[in-house]
């Protein structure tokens, strides 16, 4: 890459996050220096990282740390709050001083060009100094920190905006493979993998280490050891040797583990090995692909670069995920044996260092580099994904859209998006060619037919001979199911919260409609001797005989940070001769964030054991495929719980009524998952019926019946694009405030009742005169002193007796000191926080009244006044949510657009077609429910709302329309592969 022009001076800033960035920078810097340029590297990494590769007087190293990356508690865990605190300390507080210092330094070295990987402030410093800058990376810190900011509190979002603003000063982005969304950059140029060159051949390395070519060699590359953990001889299969990178000097290793010297060149060790075991990062992923070494990886907590790199590795058939539990337990053998069968197929370039250096040189000389990407569309896509991160509730999974991922999950999307025009032909092929339905019926539901078709395609797959890449969820499902045995299929829909919402836990009447979208579960029950186990599960089996195991595959998880599979020995649920406590179960599933999702499914088994005394002696295999979108406030979690428990019950001959099943599923979410939801979600999913509203009084779950939706009325849901979770802070705070208000009301009523008996109101200072209290009034106070549900308090009584006496808010410490507890078994008061009380208490009292009026109006005579009144009740509900602090910009915008459409007269009829809208479920984003006429004009106006919302936000909202039967109405299907019946 020689240069005929004058040599240039490059300033290259390297982030303080680990050595991975420094090692890839080395390759680019080496090529810049080979071209005759001078490079000043600003880094916190040790000098030897650079000088071991580059011996040149044109390399200058300046030891300065301008950011901190992600602070790791250990090799596998990122400490989100500590990361933010460290970044604020390192880069935010001293920002002005840093900028002034860097501008002076850049001018002092006469820098021609600035490169950043990927230090935000370096980009702004370059702009202030009038020097062009470029970033070269596969991720940016605004995306990584987005999840940390949501965990720490949205008040920290300004950090993200500042980082993004700094990046926006770059000329463009040199983007490496396995990239994350990076909307801050105006333009993008993609380059091949940047990997370090090899110094020695495989044969030379093995000869130097005294290891024969026929020996299976594992390289252990975690960039640091797990605290307090010792490697053991039995971790490796017989005949294997493990090279350990980064071992401490005093660490003792078993004879089949070899400690590499600290300065041993890691790429040579990787290329000389048969398998690498480590955590996913750009360096490990790129070098494993480049040298075609199978990569057994373990996930890290809370580092959101990971799904993109994982998809890259798996797309080229180069990766096997090891469950953290098996890493720590030493159950390595099945993963290593699987890895050596892989044939990594990456054939792309590995000269990204040379390509990037040439781009940098050409740009610095003033040659324009045209991007091969449409910048506007690319930035919009990136911004949408980043926006999801910033709205995501802490603890929930990042959702990487399928259009953004290399590893698009075709089966998952196909199973939930069946072609409605092909339903009839599909029915015939399923029933005559693939499966025989021994019990139940698919009811002509397109998604159920699609799911059966997915099962048929899985059965016909041959992972060994297939030429196309297969995702792990496909492979795991094929390996788990016994196609010669019966399969039970269950189905449970999501729900659209028409009225009631968060008032459910206060005992309100609620009206819920099952969605068209649903979750399907396929389950098999097999004796442990006949169970098809994954290899790592087989390795856990005791020598004295097989024990029952639970295996779960979740379709669609490849696009997030959650693992696609989960397994456990069913004996893990036992604590002695009794099921483990819910508290222990919560901790069990919380140990590994990538497998926390399994609590929704496996938790159903523990609840059946605990509440009904069921014991499970057979192994269980479950395949989960949900079409209910997550984080949109339509009860995706309830649909999974209900479908899972329905499947388990059907497979084990348990007869559980839909109502009882819903109550059991609520326990799963409240106690095993740890989300303080009411019961209406599970009730709607279990007890609902197609195109009807389930009317239920949540005290705790009394079904009043099904409310017919008049043919001229229709309900829709429209997604705001803002993720919602009942596990989020706002929902919990409002719930706690509601229970605090109830406790205060009960306390006031009790005090007044006691005072009326002793005739000392005047001493209490209340404006209630005891002489005016008759027996009826005293009876009211008696009732209110033992108030079980807030919704049993009428709006009139609330206003007359309590509204003005409730505080607007109260600190947790003050409340606990006066009242001890708020009497809610699923939430805990944080004494360091303040809680709103008045608005959360008022909401359910009035919401119950609104829902009753809404239900009555639905059966009234058809008139515009009826539709207008129904709409007004929904608007009132929406504004009451906002008063509680459960609104969001997106949902407010959608409700505002409905109001605009409502008052936009049709040139033909002049009549409105949309009449009302409200936020749904737990609020704080999610879906808005809309009521309107069942006519074409309503659909046209919904389309216009979608268009306007996208124009304003960049996000095209999803519309929920239609309905489907609840799990109780659907029942279950028992199917058997047709070919197995003829044997």
C-alpha cells in the first residue's frame, strides 16, 4: 500500500475496553506505517500489544484513557451500573478538559487525520481542531450503553445522546463484519474481517509446544480467568490437551492443561488448535472464522454486541454455544465433540486491515470514498433498533429484527405467518402426507396450520446432508423430538386490553379480547430410557441409570440475547422430598440472563408440583413457537405460560379448568418469573373466545361471561414501537402506590370507626362530625376498614371521604415507619424511593366505574352517541394512565392521531369512523387499543395513522386485528407422524 505522496500523520484513538480493540487496531496501524505514514496511538493497553507486532520509529504510543468501555465483574459478567459510573467519571465529568487537551495535542503533532475505535470524544475533538475523522469498528458505545442507561434510569439518556452527537462529527464509518446498529454515522463503508496475521504455521506451533499433530488441541481463551474457579483434568475428553491463555503465574493446572507464556502470540495458538473455547468478542470471532477453527462460546451478561457476532459465527457454521452451567461444572466433552464435526465455511476476505488502511490513506489525501449503502435507509433501520434499546425495560431481551440479522430464522417466521390463501391446500397436505391428528382439530387457524407445517419440515430435515446453514434452534429441535411417538400441540393467544388494564390487581371489572396472534407449544413425554437427549444433557446422566430431563427449544430466540435452548434435570426442582420454594426457583432461573426466559415455560412444571402435588417421573421435551410480539403490551408472556401449562397438563392427563389454569399461570409470572402482573392476561388467554370480550371481575378471577361485540363495532391494537414490561420500574412503582393508598384508606376508615365509638373526632382534627354518623355510615367505615379490593370503593365514597386526605406521594421509608407494610405479596417497597399515591389510588376506583359503563353501552341501541360515549370512556382511561406516570410519547402520539382522524370528516358520509383509543396493559409504551366502526373507512384511517406515525418517528407500527379462541376453547391436538403408523 505504498504512497507516492507526502507521508501523513494519523492520530488513532483506541477504546479502553479490553485488548480486542487494540489487537485489531495493530493490523490497521501496521499497514499505515508500511505505507510510510506516522501513527500516534492513544491507548490504555500495554505497549507490548503494539510493539510486539510493529517495530518502527513511525509508531508513537500515548498512554491516555479517554473512555472505559464496559466494566466487567468477571470474565463473563458486565456490571452495567459500574460501567456507567466509570464512564461518567472518565469521560463525562472531565469532558471540557479532555476536549481542550486533545485539541492542543492534535495540533501539536500536526495530525492530518483522526481515527477512532471507538472513542466518542475523539471525534468531537477532531472536529474542534478542524481535522477530519473516521471511526472503524463493529459497534458503537451509544448502542452498548443504551441498555445500561435503562437499567440506571432514563434520566441518564443524555449520555447516549452526547455519545451519538460526538460520533456524528465523523466523515463516515468503516464498518467491520458482525456489526451492530450505528445510526449516528452519516455514511458507511464495509470492509472484510480485520485479523492479525499468523507468525507460525500449525506444525511449527505444535512442534514448539511438543504436541503431535494427531492430538486434539483446545485453546482456552477467555481474556481472564473466572474468579475462584479451578480447571480440572476430567473437563477434557481423553487424549485432549488444552492451551490456556491468560493464566495467572501462580495458577496450578492439571497435566492435560498447558499454561501459555504471557507473551505467546494468541493467533498462532488459535490456528494450531482444533477447537477454541472462550467468550464471544470481535477478536475471538473473527480469528476463529479466519483460521476456520470451530468456536465453543459462552455468553456474557449485558454486552449487546454479542447477538450480532454470534449470528456471524453461526451463519458460517463455526460456533457451538456452551451453557454457562456446563462450563463451570466441567461438562465440556459433548460440546467439544460437537465442535470437531463442524466445517466452518467463511470464505470472505481477511485483509480488512489492509483495506481499511487504504481507505484511511485515500480519504486523508482528499479522495472521496463512495459508500455502497443507501445512507438514509441504513440510518433509519439502525435508529429503529437503537430506539428499541432505549425504550426497553431493564432485564428484558434485546430484539434484533430479522431484517437486520444474518441468521434470519426462517422456520419461526414461517410458522407464524402462514399464507392465508394457501390454507385449504395446506390442510390437505398436513392431514394426508405429514401427520395424522389423533385428537382435537386445528380449527382452520392459519398459524396452527403453519406450526404443523413447521413440524413436518423439521421432521424431514437432515442436518448432516443439508448444504444450507442451519440455526441451532433447528438442530436442537430435530435432535430433541422423537418422531415415532405422539406429539401434543397446544395453543394460547395474546390479549388486547380493551378496558380495565392495571386496575385488574385492584379487583376491577376488565374486558379483554384474545388476539389472532398466539403461542404454540409442541410437547413430548418420554420414559427416561427412551428420551432423545442433547449430548451435554446425556453427559449429566448418572451411571446407575437415566433420570428425567426437561429440554426446551424456543424458536425465534436466535435474534436476541437469550439462548435458544434450555435443559435441566427435573430433580433440580426438588428440595429434599418437596418442590423447591418459589424464591429459590426465581434465583435458579436468574443465574444466567440468557436462559432467564425458561422460567415462563419450566415454571409451569414447578407450579403444578407445588400447587397440585403433581410429580413428574418421565422426561419432557417442549418446542415453543410464539407469534405474539414481545414487549408490545399484548401479553406475550401470558400466552407462553398458558400454552406451556396446557401442553404439560394434556401430556400428563391433568384435567384443569381454564380458570384454574390461568390462576396457576399467574403464580408462574408472579413468583417464578418475578413480574407483579394481575390475572387478566392469563384469564383472557385461557378463557377467551374468538371475537368476544371476556368480562371478568378480578377478585381474584370471577368470569361474568362473554360480551358480544356488535357487528358494527371493531377493536384494533396498534403498536407504538416502545417496549413494555410488567417487570419494569414504572409499573411496579404504580402498583406499590396503589396498595399504599388502599392501606391508608383502610387505616383512615379504621381510625374514624374507632373514633366514632369513643366520640373523639374533634381531638383527631378531622372534619367529620360524629353526630352526623348514622348506623349506615358506620357500616360503610366498617366495610372500608377491611377493604379487600380498591375497586369495591365507589367513586362517590372515594371523593367524599378519602380523595383530599391521601398524599400526592410518600417516601418508602415514611410509609414503612407508619404502616409497616402495603400488604402486596408480589412487590417490595424500596425505602429509598418515593411513590406516587393519589393518582395510582384514584385510577382503579374510576376505572372500574368506566368499565362497567363501557360494558353496559356495548349492549345499548346502535347510535352515534353510543360509539362516541364508548370512545370517551377509552380516552378517560388513557389520560388516567398518564396521570399515574404510565404514559409514553409514542402512545400519546397514537391517541392524538386517532382524535385527529375522529374529527376529520369524510367528504362522502361526513361521519366519523374512529371514536376512541387508550394505552393498554401495564402502560409505559406498548399497544394502543382503538374502537371504531367495522367499515372500510376505519381501515383507511388506520393506514393513515400508520403512515403519519412512521413519518414522525421512523417506525411503522404493527396493527393487531382479528381474534382467535383461547386455550380452553382450542383444547389440544395429539398428532402422530403418518409414516410411523404404517410401521
